[in-house]
C-alpha cells in the first residue's frame, strides 16, 4: 500500500422516498353560454345550480402541466310551461389547460385537486343562460426517488464500525385507482311512478378504507336524493331519498396490513337511471358511482446505518454526502360537529315548510401549529333545497357557508414539520326550526398526516491510507484520560487508537453515559500496522 491509498467498497441499500418539491395554486375563469335543449321548456327562474369538476388526465412536462377534464353544470329551474312547471338541464364543458409550474419534471408525480370558488348562472333569455365560474386548482408536485443508505463495508478486518438505527419511512404505494359501486333502489308503495328525474344528489357518507393483504376493504354509504316528475302530469313534483350502504374489496398488490395508509376518496362520475321494477313499472332507480382513490401507503422501520468507522492499523479517510427524505411522524383522523341556524329567505313572507335535501363540501382554509396540536380553520359550503309556501315557486334553494375551527390534538408538533390536511364531509342534514328558519347540522372530518424532513450524511467512499512513522510515534502506548463533557466511548477509542472492547477490559464498569471527570486507562491497540 506504499505510495498511496486504496478504496474500500461500501455496502448500500436503496430506500424509496417521496419528497414534496413544490405546491402551486392556479385559478381559471370559465365564461360560457348554455343553451336550453329543444326538448326543454323556457327558463323563467333559476332554482338551484351545481358545478362539478372532473379531472381525467394529468401530464407532467418540463416546467409545466397539462390538465384535461370536464366541468359539468346542472341547473334546476322554474319554467314558463304550466304543464311542466319545474325542469332541468345540464351541459359538459371540456377543460384543457397548460399550467406553468416552474421546477416540474416529466418524471415527477402531480396531484391536482379542484375547488369551485364561484358559480353564477344568469338568464340571458328564455332559451339561453350564462355560466360564469372560478375554479381553483391546487397542484402538488412530488419527486419519487431512491435514497442510497450505507449499511456496512465489505472489508471488515481490523476495522471498527459505529452503527445507528434511525426511524425511517419508505413509501410503498403511490398511485390512483377507482372503485365502482352499483345499486338499485325502489320507490315505496305510496309514491307514484317516475316519468323523469329532475334533480338528484349523490353524496358519500362515512367512508372507511382498510389495508389488507393484497387488497383494500372499502365500506361506507351513499346518500341518494331524487326529485322527480310523476308519470301522471297532474301530480305535484315528487321526491325521495335512500341511504345505501356498500362493502367492497379492491385488488391491490402493494397493500399489506402492516402498512400505514393515507388514502383519499373523492366522488367521481355518478349517474342515476330509471329502470322498470319486476312488474314493468318505472319505479326502480339504478345508481352507479365511481370512487376516485388516491392511494398512498408507508412502511415505518429501523435500519442499521454505518455512521462512522476507523481502523487500528491504518488511517481511513471517509467521504460523505447528504441524503434527504421525509419521515411520517403522526396521523390523526379527527371529526367535529358543526351546526348553524339560518333564515331561509331574508325578507320573504313565504313559509318554510320542509327541507328536502342538503348537500355540501368541506374546505380547510388555513391551519397553524399550536401548543397542543394543529389549529384548523375551515368552511362548509351547503346547498339547501326546500319546499316553500309559495305556489308560484314551490321549491326553492339557499346557499349557506358555515365557518368552523377545530384543534387537532397532536403531541410535540414542530414548525418544521410538513402537514397534509384535507377536509371531508362525513354527515349533513337540515331541519326546520320555524316558518322562516332552518338549522344545518354537519360532521366534518379533518384528516391530518405529518412528515418531518430529515437530512443524514452517508459514507460514500473509504480510502485506506498508511500511517507514517512520525504519526505512529505520536500515539502513546498507555494513556490516563480524564473524561470531558460530551465524550463518548467511541470518540475516545477512535482518537487514541484503541477499541471499546479493550477499554472495557482494563476499566471496570465502564458504561455510557460517561461522567465528566471520570478517569479511564487507555492501552493502544495497533497491531499489523500498514506503513
């Protein structure tokens, strides 16, 4: 080895990690016209409107993102036709946007969620409506990479190694999938046959997903409300609702019971269709719902990593480099009850007779770290459909926004932690208080997952360098050492050319932590020197 050093080969293991690179909000405005279909009567007044954004395709490009989907607008309106007083229409507007996202690369993974900030429907004339909407897209770009962790060396002769076993999180699954739910429900005996479904509301309730071996167990319920025109035209508009429970299993090769799941469920495309019952009467409704699943799963483990090393017969020059990853450190699924009383129609004299349906969604507006956890602020956006004591407009609607605050209890949360927070509407309902006041009660789910950014230095290369005779002469054969604050057995042994085992052999009851002022007898352990 004279005249230079040689390189020792280190052993490494790759750990898959997901790092959030950047987040960005993009706002787009849609300003379109919506013509009344020829088969529909003229529009006199808008009763209720709804907009749903469905994202079908996301393509990550260099410094930008291509998004394709559709914006479904549905309108329930009062018509000028006395024989068809209430009618409806809908239209799908295609969305294709290129969004500038500086720093994005084609190998990255993008998660995009859409919030409908505003939807305004205006009547241009009896056969045309104006649709104006503001949509916010929240973009999260993540980088999936393998971090190389040093676990040991191949050549271990006369080498002392220091290992540590930190907690680490490896991402096992990061993908999207869908689950289809089909069900058929029937009208009760007291309800007339269906001629046409005018309006429907499909909402998920209390969805729970558990990770099993090679599959996911999905359960929950779908709340379905329909407003329909009876087969006999003289009948008033009819309505009914069902709570439809479901239990499904979805094959998933990456799923394991011991993994930590972080799974988001959104209501995707859904439709209802009139079907004949066993007697051939139009009394059954077939519902088909698509659940959009954002699947993430993590594995927590401890792995011995080579932190430091030295040799007693030669010098070792260590070359290190940093690795960065995130550890999952907490997860909390909290729920809070929210209620609010509101006037049905300010200034109106018509009585509030009955609440037909309430639908809504939860949006977490802000959060901050508090002493005992994470303080969240959110809004519940509600649409209330109700019967009013007004013969000219018997069915009316009202938009309600309910603010709420909730402290999600999490011990020892730090400002440097990164949190993923999403709001889910678990339950919602409306109740008549008096002739002009209603109460909305809801249960909001607040799902919090926390990550701690980590930086560790890994040994990439070890160069063996011979001792010079001068260096050897400077290392004393026997030393009496007085422990200083912060000393460890490893640091002392490495500095004085001995081993921890040799130190314990000549010093009784030598254990850590060491006490300042403690006296230790050291004997040099340097055999088979390489010079």
